[in-house]
C-alpha cells in the first residue's frame, strides 16, 4: 500500500516538473514571428526577441526589459508596455491600438507607420525615437519625453493630448493636428509647414521661431502663446484666437487678420506692412518699438493701445478709431490720419509727430509734454485740458477751430503756428506772444 502511494506521488511530481519545463521553454522561446502570443512576458528580459507579424491581444510586457526587440508589423491591440525598458525597439508598421506605454523607457524606438490610436504614452521616455507617418489619433502623449528634432512628419495626431512636452525643433510638417492639444508645451523652432491645423490648441505654448508657412490656421487657439519671430508667410487665419499672445519681432505683410481675435496681443519690435485692422477690437494691443507701414486701423477699438517708442508709425489711417488712453510716448508718427478719432488722455509725451492730421479728433487731456510736432493739423479738434510744456516744440501746427480750453500752455516753443477766430485758448494765454499767427 505504501509502495503504491510512493509510486503515485513520484508520477505526479514528474508530471508537474514536465509541465513547468514546458512552460519555461515556451516563455524563453525568442522567435515569435507570425505566431500567436498567448503568454505573459511581464518582468522578463527579452534581448533580441522577434515578434514580427505576431498576433496577440492584451499581451502583457509590463516591466519587461530588452535590447533590439522587434515588433515589426505585429498585431498587438491593447498591449501593455507600462514601465517596460527597451533599447531601440522596432515597432515599424505595428498595430498598437489602445496600447499602454506610459512610464516606459524606449529610447531609439521606431514607431514609423505604427497604429497607436488611443494609446497611452503618459510620461514615457522616448528619446531619439521616430514617429513619421504614425497614427496617434486620440493618443495621450502628455509629459512624454522626446529628443530635439523629433520627427512626426506625415503623422496623424488628431485629438491627441500633447501637453507639457518639450518639442523643440520637432518636425510636424504635413502632420494632421485636428483637435490636438499642445497646452504649455515647448515648440521653439518647430516646423508645422503644410500641416493640417484645425481646432488645435497652442495656448500658453512657447513657439519662438516656429514655422507655420503655407498653413491654413482654422479655429486655432494661441491664447498667451509665445510667437516671437514665427514664420507665418503664406499662412491664412480663420477664427484664430491670438489674445494676449506675444508676437514680438514677427513680420506681417498684407496678412488678413479680419477673423482673428487680437485682444491685448503683443507686436513689440515687429514689422507690419499693408495691414488692415479696420473696425477690429484690439484694445490693449502692444506695438512697442515696432514699425507699422501703409496700414489702416479705421474705426478700430484700441483703448489703451501702446505704441511706446515705436520706430515708425508711417502712413497709417486711424480715422474714427477709439484710442482713448493710447500710448505714443517716444514714438515716431509720420503722415498718419487721426481724423475724428477718440484720443482722450492719449499720451504723446516725447513723441515725434510729423505731417499728421488730427482734424475733428477728441483729445481731452492728451499729453504732448516733450513732444515735437511738425506740420500738424488740429482743425476743429477738442484739446481741452491738453498738456504742453517747455520741452514741447510746435512748428507749422494749425489750431484753426481747435478747443484748447483749460489746456496747459504756459510754456512751449512755437514757430509758424496758426489759429483762427474759432480757436479757443486757455484763459490768459496770448497766442501772439508765442509766435502764433491768425489766419
């Protein structure tokens, strides 16, 4: 009886050992090409393993490690690579739909032509990896790490989460970015030429020197984005939000911004030529140290706009614009038209105004202290409470019909200035004493 029991026990143990050996053999098999994967590789080392054209669903590679692993053209939907560490893995042409790749480290990975729709790459480290022509529709790439000059050209990133990523000098040319979110990402010198950009969110991004040449920008959000020196040549703007964006040192020539929101946008040290801002609401806009040529801002709302130290505001029409509290301190203004504009409490201190008209303008409390005015027309302008001082220089200025009631004109320098019988000077002011001539 005991002998039979012992023989039975040995038989069971032998069967179990054979099973374990068989399982170990399967797990250690390195060539899975064109095979169905039905086991787990969790926490295993798989150096040189080959999974080309293999098939498996929900396969577990979490915490696995390996060098030179190949998954080319593998069909692995919902595969789990969380916390995996692979060196130069090859996923070219693979189906990784819904894959979990978050917190993994896959340096030098090849994701070209890979389907990664709805994949989760949160906080993955993918330095020196390639993504050309990959499909990352609705994928989560938030806080992912890639190297400078990362290649996404030709990829599809529609609806993808691309927030908080350093994409410096990345290539997104010919990429589809419909509904993509780049909030707070670094995109300096990134290339978006010929990309499809619609409903894309670049708010709070750094896009210094980025390239958007020949791009149709539709329903794009650039709120508070850094857009200094960006190349928009040949780009079109349709329902674009540039509110509080910084466009310093950026050039615009004949660009149509009629369907663009420009509230408090910064154009400091920029070059704008042949621009049309007619009837725009651009209150708080900043043109400090910029040069604006041959442009029109007629009927625009520009309350608090700043042209501080502008290099040149030349041949610009502000006719009928609201420029209350606008700042032209230190600006050079040449051959501009401010007829019928509102310039109440506008600041022209230390400005150089040359051959410019302010006919019928409302300029109550305007400040001209330290300004130089040459060949200026204030015909029928309202200059009540305007400020002039000993450093204000007036040459060939016409005040015919102007209302200067309560203006501070105690001291100023004037030459060849004119007025007529309708001109109203402040009490006690003798125009002839300052060289004014009556028409």
